[in-house]
C-alpha cells in the first residue's frame, strides 16, 4: 500500500446568475410576474420556453427552459459545497480500481444545504436541476518513485461522466505530486455525484 497523505477538495457551483437593473423606477414602469405555488407552476400544461413566474412556495423566480422550471433569482447563484481534508489518510494502491475520495460531512468548509446533501465518502446529492461545475484536487507529499498512472473521475448515479484529470507521472525519487481538474455537467434533481481516484 502506498503511504500517501491526502489533501482533496470538492466544489460544486450552481451556474445561474441573473441581474436586473432599472435606470428609473416609477409605478408605471414596474412589471409583475405571475404569482404561483410550486404545485400550480408544475401544473402548467404547456409553458412557453422562457416563461417566468414568481413561486410563492419558496419565494423565488423561475424560468422554464423548454423542459423544466429552473430557479434563477440572485439567491440561487453560486451555491456551493466545499469539502477539504488535509491529512490522516493513506491512499490505496488500487491499480485499475477506483476508490471513493475519503471526504464527507466531517470535512465541510462550506455547504449550501438547500442545494446539496452529503451522502457518503466523496458522494454528494444535488437537490435542484441545473448546470454544475465539479472541481477536485488531490495532492501528496510522498508520491513514490517510478511510473504511476492517476485518474480523478466524476460519476453521476454510479456511471462515469468524465475525468477531471488523468495521466501518468514518472518520478526519479519520492516527491510531492498533485492533480486538479474541473468538469461542467447538466444534472437532474436527486442526482448523486461521486468523486473517485485511481492509481
């Protein structure tokens, strides 16, 4: 077993930013969106793409993107979860086998619990549909000498969706090593994202 020390991070960002600016405000210039509950919003049989409503159930503005309603107001922009572990773990020498990142609820630096739930080691559930940025970093102070293959993969509901980074390193002696990567992916409500590594 390789004696690695682990430092890893996971970041997820909901990529919706909406800004509305009025240069002059008077009573005749302000428009009001239709006010609906979540049940009423989801019950609209054929909403037009681009339709906007104000959802009174959760105090938010929603836009219909052609297939689903997405919350777009400022309170939903840049929602994230950040997990970080800086020591105390030995990475397995798992040739051609993925292992889950050993980061969980005990390693939370920030968590927007209205968008994310941590459900296990390296595993996070998203609570809203949308476009997410997934980032991960893995570094060690004692990568062994020789040729070592590495992969940091992202899984959605246990199916590989892509590599954040992959390659090999050939060190003449034991040394520091690290890898990082970013992946953007469209996720559905209740999808589970898993960060895994392979050496």
